[in-house]
């Protein structure tokens, strides 16, 4: 089941003063490396012949004590340094490389396989997915995985980089991942709306590309919940190590939020999707290999399931894989229908 929040008063309380020009060589190196790794691993991870221990459906995702007590405002501490570096100006050369090599076997919200087990995503009919073609999305993110999901489903969109100070948003003491991630997602949406209002050139670009389709702003956020703690993007290697160590022979919860804002009416809606990941036999030698991957610092909880060393340890994914990659297509369809 999806958790959905309707928001009405979007003043700029959520907007942060944290705009930065933090482009760096690390950013561009990360972007190109992450593209190639993401393309090859993501495709191959979901191909091979594996059996089926995976359960599906979002209802079963909300088992144990993580059901609907998590409902509203919550998330953020470590997107500060990494977020500003990660969400910069990295569309140009990498954009074309990213588009060309993502062809083969990805089918959104169909069955994926992982290491002898199988995950059944909630299926969408082509007609349901095609209903999204009536919209033009302004994606408030330069995330490779989010752009990939939209592109592979042939949705019309433009990607815009935004920056907010996530440390100033939400409360982490209550250990409420749903509230935190939804608050940050809403803050990103309001920031994007403000940017568009102030930028005539961007307005013109959106108008020309949308071709009279309804324009919807689309932003997302994700946190990992494990051992009654909220994991955001790791700020350093030690924190990444501790995150990864806690996953071994354990399960963690990917809480992924989406916020949509209809540009014309400024109507806003937020929803949350959850997936459960069971990980076994991820010992220190495996963790050491994962830590060599610099892109884990751009993933909530350092959880990069397409990393070849990590994915070998994943024994069960209960829920939508695209939700773990930061953009649940099922949730997007659900929210669009409520706008």
C-alpha cells in the first residue's frame, strides 16, 4: 500500500538557503563511473535464471512494526555535503552516454531476478503506463537511476538540478523514516517550483518541450531504515562501513517518497513506497570491496544494490526495485491519478 499526503500551504518554509556551486572533478568522475556501472550491473542483475523466493506487493512490504506509524514528516542529515556535490550540473556529456547504452532487458515493474531468488514487482499494464504520456515531467534531480526509469518507460521529461539543506529539514530523533523522507521530498518540490517561477528561460524551455501537455514537477527522496535507525547518505567511509555492516544477515527497509506539483495549479501531493531487502553473508571482505565504489556515497544508507559485490549477498527483495532506485513507477502512476 502507498502512503499519500496532500499538502496545501506551500510557503517557502521548506526552502533552504543552501545553494551551492559545488561542482568537482569527483562529481564528474562519479557520474561517468556510476553510469557505466549502473548500466551494466542494473541490466545484468535482472536477467539471469533464478528461482522464486521473492514475495511481492506493497502490502506485504509494510509487515512487522513498520506499518502506518510512519506517516508524514521525516528525513535528512547526510545529503548536505554529498547532495550538493551530487546534484550539480552533470547532464551534458554524460547524458548522451547514459541514454545510449541502456537498451537490453530492463522492463519496468515486471519480474526481476537476483541470485537464485526472484522478485515480483507489482505489474503495470501498458495502458496504465501510457497514461503517463499525457504529462510532461520536470524532474527535480539529476539522478542517473531516476532518469533511467523515466527514459525506459518513454516518459516526457526534463531534468533540473536543485539544492536544499536537508540537515535543516525534519526530525531524526523519532526514528520515523516515512515522515522524514516525505518532508525532504516536499521541500525539494517547493524549491523546484520557486526556481521555475524565478527563471523565465526555464519557463520558456518547459513550455516549448511540454507541447501543451500538463506539466507536473516530480521530485523524490529516499532513506534506509534498519535496526530502528534512519540511514541517509553516508558522510564518510566509517559511516558507510557501519551502515553496510548492519545489513549483514539482516533486513533493511527502503523508504522512497515522491512529491508531485502540478505547475499550473500548484496542487501538491506526496506519497511513499517501501521495499524490504534481506541480505546474507556480507562479511568484512565483501564490505571492503563495496567501499571501493565511490558512488555508494550518493546512495541512501550506502545501499547500492546493483554493486556486483553487494548484489551477490541479496537474498530477498520484497517490493519494487525501481522504488529502491529512487522512483517507484507504481507510486508515480498512483499519485498522478490523484492530482
